[in-house]
């Protein structure tokens, strides 16, 4: 299933304890999305965003090292990959999501 945020389509869901970002992947925005609401009418909210780096990231270990609060069991990873030529677009999208998360704490995703 794919979800959109600011008209950018993210692919997922990937389980946090199973997903490993490999350094040889394309430039990537990685978001943490929490499923809320009833099963028959779920809503999805982005609650954290990071950029893929030049090193492997095991998210199970990453969260232990980089967050003080625990994530809800209904939180999953979604990704958006960018071609090298679109790195400026990726940085703009990342900054927009990150800045709005600082203000609002959660950003509602669209189907």
C-alpha cells in the first residue's frame, strides 16, 4: 500500500524490526507512519522522518540509539527513493516534512 504526503508517494509498509536500509540504495526519504483509528476506517500519520545515509541502517538498532520514546506497535516504515538528479527535490521534500513535524508533531497521510 502506498500513502501520500504533500503529493509525494511513499511505498510501504515495512516492519520496523525487519527493515534494513542498505547504503547502496538510491537517495531515500524514510518516514515512520502510525496507523490510528478503527480497522474499518484507519488514518495514517507521519511521526518521524529521516534521510537515507551512506551507511546501512538497521531500524531496530537505530530506534534504540536515537529515540527516547517508544513507538506505537502500529508504526511502520514507508520510503520514497529519488534518482541522483533529483537530490534537490528530495532535500526540499525532507525539509518540508521535517519542519511541519516540528510544528505539528503528526502529519496526516493521504491514500
